[in-house]
C-alpha cells in the first residue's frame, strides 16, 4: 500500500496522519492496538519519520496514547468521550431534524426511502459488512443534513460524524440495534412526509439516547 499517490500535494506527515486517523476511526486499527513504527512505515511505503510525526498528531487528538516502555497504542474509547460527543450531537441533530422537517422536498423523501432500502438490504445479508452498513446509515443522515439547507450546520454535523465513527462501528455490531435502526428510520421518514416536527425530534432524541446506552455498556471510565 503506497500512499504517495493520495493527496501528494500535502506534507507527507499530513497524508500519513490522515491515513492512520481514518483507520482508527473506522476500527481498522483497534483500541489498545500497538502502533509499530517499522511495521507501519513498511505498510504505507514511507520512512519512520512521518510515521513518528503522525503519531504525535494523533496523540494530540487523543486517538493515540503513549504508554511508558510500551510505546504508542490506539486509545481506548471512554464513556466520558462518548458522553461529550453525544451531548453535542444531540443538540445539532435535533436542530437538523427541525430544519429538515420544514424544508424537505418530495425528492429528498424519495432519497430517504432509497437509503433506508439499502440499509435494510445490508442488514438482511448473511455476513453483514459493518463498514458498509455504517456508510448506508450515513447516507440516510446525509439526506436529512442536506435538507436543512444550512451549510454551517451541515459542516458541523459532518465534522462531528468523523468523531462518532469509532462509536458507530461498535454500535452496529449488535443485531438488535440494526433492527431498531430500521424502525427509527421508518418512523423518521413517516414524520418527514407528514411534516410532523415534534415526532422527528422525538425519534432523533431516542435514537441518540439508544446509542449512548448501548455503546456505553462496554466502555471504560476515564
């Protein structure tokens, strides 16, 4: 895997940082996993220097921790981190639900239907691909975000979604959660179609609270 072909106009440390950050957020590098400079340099086709610089940047974002005499490890996901992110997400998602409910077009409702159909199809497959399922869930929410017609709100939600990705992967591993999401998505589509703002807000709040409860069970205190 040679990353030099990707965004080679950026400093190499930035490209390495973005690559490792994505792998951590998507669960390809798992919580507690040790980051071996030599192995990563060989895998990414770079020297150890940009790897070392990228690890420092990831440590600053609290995605990596340095353990004395054991080196760099992918940070565990803590309950406090989850709560912090979801408090912000709750406020933004509720605002998005209100705006989208008032502004959503019939074409966008059709897009929601299509996104939900894809999500359901993936859930019903024998060997569910969690990352693909997460992308289908994101596609559903993307329609809602766009319907707000508020570029700043969309930007904030997308930035927050990156921070949520580690949690989302853990959340979607639970088959019961997938079935509940189908019900929540269907309820949201119905509420958007009927322009029922309060129902949109209620389902959105319940959706985030369910995430907090389900993911929080297996998280460490910090």
